[in-house]
C-alpha cells in the first residue's frame, strides 16, 4: 500500500510546523520507525523554511504567496518535494543544472540545505525556469513491528 498527500501553504512561518506535524502524524499512523520519521521531519522543516524565506515576493493572493509540499510513502521509500515560486537557486557558472551555492555563504545562511543532504538518502535541488525552485529528497523507510503499511 502507498499513500501520498499534497499541501498548498502560505509563505508564513506558521506553515512550517504545520507541514512537519502532518508528516509526523502520517508516518506515526503508518508505522514508520520514529528515527526515520524524525530525520524526514527535520529535512522537511528546513525545505519549508527555505521556501518561506526565499520563495518569492508575497503578493496578496498571488502565486508567490504560497508554496507546495508533496509527500509519497510507497513501499520502502518516502519522497518529499517542496516547490516554491521564487527566483530559484543560484546557478554556478559552467554548470547546466541548478546547484545551490551555499559554500562560502554567511554562517547563518545555507546550513539548512546541507542538513537536508545529511538527513536524506538522495537529494535533488532544481529550478523550474520562471516558476521557482524545487527541493526533493528520498529516504529508505524502516518500519515498526506493528506497522500498518509495512512492506512484507
């Protein structure tokens, strides 16, 4: 069995713990190991905080006033995507793909993206030309013995 959900959230700080709690509740109900759930919830919080801070100018009722979170729990893996409508990640010269350039950033900025890389098994930072940035990350799931969605 697999489950997925998608949220469209306002670019407000209060949306970050809301997304985190929804993910933790879904994973608890499904029976995901608490350590895995915690890692994914911290990574999600960092991705959401990035979208809130950098996701574009909040225009009343405009598309840039929101961002989207989508989570998929499917068998042995969880994939989470956070998409905003901001300017996207800076692209380093000589690279075709968007690569976040947090190396050498100020000490109080850029650590969240590195933390996501440490907590997830696979991470992708991408730009959607003219439509914002996308952070997606995967993690292999471990299940509790009493899990509802446990893969046999």
